[in-house]
């Protein structure tokens, strides 16, 4: 069991206060968007085992005198002994890597409208760009690795986002409600063609709109946000998008997506091909450990329109807000993937401790109160924003009062 030293990502859409408030630290005045917990090579967590594993640890990472040399990136630790760190089932399924990445996400402004590839698309796209010799850090690189990136967000505060396409007829009605004459032809397309074709044609056209359309829609959305009507909450969200990204054509793509509001404890799962954007709020996010993002707008980064259209699923699906399923002391958020499994514990003072079995790697994150974690005769207390990594060989008992999130793999044989 190892306390994690984690990296805060200072993306410009991040809140300056939400993460410091949760963790009880002083704000720096700079955005603090995401706290990463895991072994992603871009910003792996670090652990310091000191001399506890003197021989193996020092041979791989130490100073040659039986001591560790301070904090070591978690991906290096896992590479040093994959069977012990990951367990046989995880190693067999995913290879010698931690297949999930856990985050605290604090949005104070809209993120880019984006979509993620499925596994076949990621492997093909990565191989293609490797063969072309495109550097991994090139701004125009689309595929950073060969993995898919399903993800889930669990709200810790009121949380807003955009997720999935509206039904074409409903989307047409919303466009009409803005009263922008130049939008009429797009509404007609949405009403006149089969669903997939209608969504694809309008979405693709919105990626390269005619001059003046974004400005006209921006004015209409801002005005509509102050009017009573069935779309008032939606238009208020889109007005926030327009103010945060003036002149960005991503606003038009955003209009096609469902506006979703989550209460604390509610969640969204986002699979391959589903366009989405987070707008505001604090949440716990878990995903497959990948950096493959295709952006549609609301960004200054590269937009690969041709590849984007291949990856997007042009299907209108109802937004499914998830609630955890109680399984004894554990509340599990269902996800149709095996890269990760996310659950929550909310013990109260005086409750008996409970056991988390060995067999798979785990990251335990406290978001409220205090959790006391015991393993192999050692007890560690963690508070809000603090986390530990538990290798597959370790069993942990948990006590305390508050909220503890558990991230592990989704392989039923080892995730319990």
C-alpha cells in the first residue's frame, strides 16, 4: 500500500478553487483542472517505498546500497514486477501496464467538444501515424497510443455537460427556437433525412460553417438564455459555451448535443464515438489509460475533421444517468468495459471495517472525511484528495467515516 504523489494539470478551463477547497490547500491563483492518479506515462503518480522492498526495489530503482532513491514513477514500479503489481489476470488481459487512469476533474469553463475512438480505430490510427513518422508530440498528431478511451464521470458537486446527439427532430426544433434564418436549411435537413445521414450532414457542415453564422448564433443563444421557454436551461448552457469560446464553430456542434445536469453521486458513462463536453463542476473521472482525443471544437488544438467524421457515431441515444448499485458496503457504478471498475464506500463512524481482497491493482481515493487503510500490519489515514495505490498482492481493510472511491479493473474474477 503506497501513498500516491500526484500531478495537478493546470489546463486553462480548470477551477482555481475547487481542488484546493477539497484538499484543504491554498489556491495558487492558477487553474487546477485535473489531479491524475495512475501510471499514464504523460504524468504518472509517484510512490516512495524507501527500503521496505530493499532488494528488488533498490536493484531496479535504488542507489545500489539497499535503499530507494525517493519517489519513483508508478509506471516504472509496475514495469519492475508486473505479476506482483498487477496480478495474473490483469497481466494476461492487458499486458504489463495499469489499464485505468483515475482523476479528480474540476471544470470552471467548457472543455472541448470531443470524441474517442474504439479499440480497432485506435490501433489502426496509431499504426498509420507511426508508419508516416508523425512524432508523438506533434500538434497535428491524432493518435497518441493504440488504446481506446471509454470514460466515466461521477459528480461530486452539481455538474453540467453535453453528451450525445439529440434526436434530429428535437435538434431541428431547438435550432428553429433560436430564430436565426441561416439555420433553417440545417433544420430542414434534420427533418428530411434518415437519422444517421441527417446528423452526419449537419454536424459535418457545422465544423466548417459559412462566415457570420457563429456570430449570429452566439447573439441568438445569449438572448434566448434570458427568455422563458422549454429550452431556457439549454440555451443558458450554450450561452456559457459561447462566452468562453467566442467565435468558435464548436458552438454549433454543441447545439446538437444533449445538455445534461448531474446531482452529486450521479454519473455518466461515455463510450467510443459519443461526442461530449464537460461544462462545469467537480467530479471523479475514470477512464482507460489512453490519450486519444479527437476534438470537434471549443479548442485551439488540432481538429482532424476527416478522421473525426469516421469516429463519431451518428446515432441519437437517450442520455443514461447512472446511479450506483449497492453490493454490501460497496456501491458500484456499472460500466460495459473491463479496463476499469469504479465503486464508492461511505462508511460511518462506528461501522465495522471491511476488507478489499487481493488479486488486482487498486487506487483508493478519499473525497470526504477520513479513511483508515490497513495492510500487512501498517495503517495509513487519508483525507480528501489523498489516494493510495494497492498492488495486486496486497489485501486492505478499510475503516473510517466519509467517502472513499475505489478504482480497479473490471475483470469479475479479480475485481471483488
